C-alpha cells in the first residue's frame, strides 16, 4: 500500500522529530487501524518501506495444538506470515498518518515549551495581559509566543489587569496538562515580593543580606524579616534603599500594598517584638517554646497600631514569626504586677 513516507519523514524532521520515533508511532497506529477492519488477524506487524513509499501488514494465523496429558491447554502456534494489507486501506492509512503526525507535532511543541519553562519555576517573568472572552475568570499572560495562566486564586483582590499591560508575575508551576503545557503564574504569592526585591537589592543577590521570612496579605500589606550575613551591613537599610528608592520600586509593582521591613532574630522574644512594628513592644514574654506562644505588652496608645485594622498587623506578625502572639496592655500589666507585689509583701508581714 502506497504512503509518502519520504515526505512524512521530511516534514517530521523539520519539527525535530526523529525518523525512528515517527516510524514506531506510525506502525503502531496503522496496526491498530488494521485491527478495526473486518476479519482482521490477531497477530500482525507493520513493515514500512521508505524507499518504495509503501507499507505492508504482515499477519499470522493461530494454529491449534493438540492437548496432551502434560499440557491439557496448550497455547496455539503461529503460522507463516502473509501479506494481509486490505485493498481499500489507502484512505484510512492516510487519515491515520495525518493523525499520528499531528499528535507528534503537538507533543514536540509541548516539549519545546516545557523545556523552555522548566527552569522558570520559582522565578519572576514579565508578560503581556491577554483577554480571553471564553475564559473571563482567569487572566492569560503572553510570554513570547507562549501563554501562561493567572488563575483567580493567584490574583490580587482589587487588582485590574488590562489588555496589553505589561505585568511581572511569579511562576508557580510548570507541568503537562490535559491540553498541553500548563504554566501557572501568580500575583499574590509571597515569593513574588522576594523576587521583586532581588531585582532592586544587590545585597540580596550577593548574599550580604537574606530575607528570612515573608508574610503577605496580597493587595493590602506584606511583612518581611531580614538579617545581615556581612558585618557592617544594615539589612533593613539595604532593602529600603537611598531615600526609600528600592522599596518604592517594589511597591510600584504591587500597587497600593504596604511593606513593613523588620529585623529577624533567633531570639523569639526579639523577633515577635520586631514583627509587631510599627508598634513598639515594651516587653515580650515567651509562654511556651514548644507551643510557640508569646505575649507582647504594648502601651495603651499603641494597642490599636499593634493589632491593626481588623487585626491585620497582629495576624501578619503571627504568620511571619510562626508564633501565636497575645497582645496586652503594658500599663495594665504593670499595675497587675504592682498589685501582686503589694499582696505578696502584705502576706509576708
């Protein structure tokens, strides 16, 4: 049966598909197509002849074997091969070849995209917002000739994404989906903030300063804990930059989101106190290191600042430190301690 194998190979080679892969896929597809024809033999193989531009389906019939006492249910033997290529198989063979080529081309393109983005996971990329009327929930981001997906769950509440707008996004995942490569990006991921700062702060890239923890409520506020790895370097100053230029550049990418930069400490009490910034804690008592619980004492005039609007500041401080933080009045605590001391001294007398 004729089939333009030379032309098919040439077409495949242009897409980076090797001849062996193509022949294996084509032979298997033709075999399966043959098995669907009436009176098809069970045991067949497909032989391709590129020079002649033909293919042949070789079949073998089963020959029953007489049972014996030692082998009461013998497997049948296979007879000699014979050409069983259907005469009217040409149209079906051509359609099968087109399908195989299409699938291989799609896989080759998918592999190219996955290969290009495999190393981008966890990195910051820039794309152009695309509108898709068929998919109003998600935002499509064109990155070169590839489209990434910004799902609703990875979007920032209140952020508007306009068609044609250039946007920096964080690559969350790169995988092979049901419809091809799936590149998921985010605008709400805490690591987006880290990557934005790495673009602006040379000390982060050199390792002189490290971001130890990030807590974020996307679109509202982010808290970042930093430490210096090199003597004489001010970690907060490095992220803030001259006249606030570095932190301002990051905030321009995040809209109206506020950023608090605090000092990280291995001492839980010091870290909890710093995390509650801009409020100033007079003291922090560690209640249980095992359960990671602590109480911060704050002056009455700063209690609302420590808690924040709808508890946001306290919530982010807890997320940043990984500790459960109770907030109490420093004045009430002082008065309580004084009363306990007076009671103790009265009992002693």
